[in-house]
C-alpha cells in the first residue's frame, strides 16, 4: 500500500508544470531545524501542511509556528494537517516558542494553529499567551498570527486584538461557490466577518487573507473574492496554486494549473482593487516571506501620510 502511495505521489510531481521546479533544498539545514523543533516539542505548519517552500524558508531560519498541537478538529478537503481528537493544551508551549524564537534570532514571527472547536475559547488564549511570551523575549519583535475563525466570536477576537499583533491573517481559502464543499465546517461569510471585525476592533492592525486557485473557480469568481476581501478591509492578499497534499479520497484533486501569467494578472487586479500588497504566484502561501507584506503596508501608510 505504501509503495502504491509513493508511486502516486511521484506521478503527481511528474505532472507538475515546469514553472514549479525548484532547486534542491539544503538537507543539512532541514535536519538541523527539525532536530531543534523535535527537541523542544514544537510543531511547524511548514511540516504539518507539507509546504513546498519549507526548504527555502528554513534555509533562512524562518518558520511558522503551529500552536495548540498538530491535530485539527476540522477536516478541510484541501489540508494535509491531521484531523481527529486533539491532545490537551500545553501550558508551557508559549514560553517554549519564545525560547525557540530567541534561539533562531527571529525579528518577525508567524504563529498559526490547528482549529480547536473543542476548547471553550477555541484556543484564542494560547495565541494571546504566545504573542506576549515572544514579546517578553524581545519587545521589538513583530508578530503575525494566522488564525482559525473562532466561530467569529467577538469575545475571542477582542482578546486577540487587545495584544496588538502587527498582522492578523485569516484565509478564505477559495471562492464563494466552492467554499462549502472545500471547507464544509467553515463558512465564507463568517471568514469575511472575522477580518471585518478585527479591523473594527483595532484599525491599526493589518489584516491579511489568502486563497488557492486550481479548484475549479473562474477568473470572475477570483475577482469577486478580491472585492469581498477589500470590502472587509483586508490589506494583504496571497494567491497560490492548490496542490493536493495526498492521493487520499478526502483530498480534492487539482482541476487545473494556473499559469505564471495568470498569477501576474491576478496580482495587478488585486493592486487595482486597493490591496496594499498582493503576493500572487504558483508557490505563494499565506506565511511565505510574510514580513514583506507587513513592510509593504508600512510603506503604503508612509506614502499616504507623507
């Protein structure tokens, strides 16, 4: 069975268009980073979500920390993260992440999590504690949080906004028409309202979202998603190619591969719609080169205010 799965994965990779080719990753760096995370008991979304940019980011000493364990209570049909019954929350996790941040010498930190519908606060307090722990290490560190929807509960969003992460990111993942089938336990409008509510709670926080193409959407639906996000006050947008994480039946198959020219066009349209920064490329992901989006937003503000 394992051999069949491996063969299927190889076939999938061989069918990728030529613009997906990347240089071989630095395996020594990857081994070193994995050892650091395993020794500290930490998880990264780089590994859990099978991110294609892991080698490039880790070579630069950059990683996206995954808090609240590595098991999600939801089972989105595009996602490689394990689904099931999560373990208890680790109270030491925020301090362990802060220690890792210090060890890696990071100045910009991205923190995300699995969805924890099983918790009374859906995990928001762990986000708060992690941001505060990181800033105790170094108050000048910039924090970006990539959050689940917290069921759009204002008491949860208020707690997060109060600690003032520089960027709050929440992905809509796909266009309106496909949302219910791709992420059945989420909701397109709810996700838009999460972004809108964060901005209303603290307008100084940059908001960010992203979605994938190649799931069967049309260009007009992509533009509609852009308009919806801008109407919700979203500042930063990422658009990347969907890649099926496995050949398992629960994972949606790729419908088509968008060309680099299409991604360039989406980027241009996104800037026309008013986003401060748009990263649109086949391998673009929510947290890839995340600091650049934050810096672009700062530049936009300076340009407006003179």
